[in-house]
């Protein structure tokens, strides 16, 4: 269980502050559902991006994924759009600083958590634990966007373990349960079938109860490693004086997050699949040259994924030419040569480790750059994109949460995009911006 072991004290653990959220004015948009978006790195481009752009002229995707000729122009465009929407009243700021209770529900799945401005801390402090590597160019791009807009446009997803086993009846969980009995600030149903509701907590006593409860805990980054790394970068710049004068003192000392107590609301862990746009599936198979055993697998896709799930050891599903091939039983000598030996055995056995260290690096020799490897959360989207581009898709299996947590405890990061925790918060329900932030 991820918890801090020291005594409760003002400077330790998770410190979630209220802020004056910037939210869509319901009477200025077609519908709240039409202006929301999945997180920026889940949006499938170009089709998914264009779908969101046409859903409503004020869709949040115009801020998180602006389109222009070059990066600087994109970031200026997002900043100009944010200022215009705020000036026009499309986005309105809440009157009082709040921590927000956020609920997602679809069928039997219910997730509730707290959205607030979390005090940042480096991994060495053991308060917020990353479990995946990041790409510097993505961190730089997100940092440039946040600098230009002066905003946290979408919350990260963090998980922590509450105190249900101790019979705790107070703290953050109790505030959440009391709050959801009241009238929400907003309620909407997005096209993926999730119902979303949001409440604000502004009472000083309840905010103090949340603070006391969270201060004894640490959290795992479930989704948003690049954005967390971006938060830390902007904080370092602020402390070095590079962002002086851009807003209230200490704004970049905190970042927008959704904290979910997984003792009460367990997250789902799903795989993230790879698309190799410049490597046709036939060529990928030929270049294996005996390093993996291979066999064809009958479709359709759900059946092929079940075969993959039932295969012991390291295994992958390769497709892109209308057929599926199972890659399994990699050459042990190749594994020993290609995978670094200074990591825990649990890390060395990860499918993602074998994929990146063996298949991508040693066998296919594909550089780890955004133009060479695409990451998609939906298997069908990955297959469709690979076929459209004439490349290949490598379909993955999810990693169990215990493995993720244990490696994070040891300070060992997994290959980037190894996991997809969810459900992810919808982007666009509440934003945190520099001007008159109201944080404490």
C-alpha cells in the first residue's frame, strides 16, 4: 500500500489546495459534453482531433492540442483562444477557491475523487511516485504550452490508498461521501457513455479535514507522467527566476490533479499499443530472423487479443496487413544480451521492457522518437492506423497494478507508456489558470 510512514505534520504527504476553477458557462456552449475531450495524449490524430474540433467551436481540444504551422504559433494560438473565451464569458471563474469532488459513472463502474492544486515534490521525497519514463521533447512541448497559456488545462490522475482497513470514518473520503449528496455544479454524459458530475468544497472545516487526511499519504502517478515532469520543470524555472512576474507567487509550486482513493474506487489498468508507421508488418516478421517464435492467429481482433492474453511468458500481437501473428518465446540469449542486468527481475520480465530493449532496439532498430513510434490506447484504433499508414501495430497486454506499485516503491521506472490507468478524467470540466488563482 502506498502510504507515508512518518507522523502527520504540516509539510508531509499530499497537500491539496483549493483554487478558483475556470469552467465553461453552460449557456455559452452547445453542451458540456460537446466541449470536453479525452486527455491530450489519448486523442487519436488526425481523425479524433477533427471530430472534437467539429463537435463544438469551443471544444477544449483547441487549447490542449492547438493546430498551427509551428510550435510557437500553436502555443500563441492556445493562449489567445483562452484569453478570448475568458473575456467573452465562455469560460467563467468560480467565485470562491474550492477543492472539487469529481464523479465518473458508467454501468457498474463508479469512480470518485478530488480535484485540486497539489503541492509538487520531487520523486526522491517519496510523496508522488512516478512509474514510467518520459520523453524530453514532449515535456518541453507541454511546458511551452503551459507557459504560454499560464494554465493547467487538464488534471493528472493520481491514486492513493485510503484508510478503510483502519475503520477511518473521517478525512477526505468522508468529505467526498457527504458532498455527493448535494446538488452538483454540473452533470453531463459524454459520448463514451460516462456520466460526469462535479461539486465544489469551499467550507474551511471540510477543506481542513481533506488536508489532514491526505497529509498522511503518498500517491502513484496513474496517468500524466509527462505533465507531472512538466510541472516539476516549470517549478524549477520559477525558483530560478525564469518565470518571475508571470502570476501569483508560488503558482508553479502546485499542479492540477485528480486524486482517487483506490481502496474505495480501484482503477482499471489497460495496455497501450504501439504503431510503427515506417515498418510494414511483412518486413517486421522477416526481420525477426528466429529471435521470436511466431504463429498466425485467426481474427477477429477480440479473438486474437484473447489468444495473446492466454499466452504465457513474453508475447505480442503483430498486425498491420490484415492478419495477426503471435510473437512469443523470445531467444533467451538475446534477452540476456539486450536487457540491462542492473534492474529487478520483475522489471526485466515486463512485456514493455522486452518490446523496447529487444524488439525495437536490438531486432528492428527503431529509434525511440515520436515520429517512429505511435502510442494508442485502443487496439482497434492501433490496427486501423497501422493499416492506413502501411506500417505495423504491436498489440500489448496490461500490466497488473501490484507490479506497477512495487516497482514504483523501489524507485524503478518502467518504459514509457507501459500502462493505461482509468477511467481518465474528462478534460474541460475545470481549469486552473494564473490570473486570480486564489490558491492558498
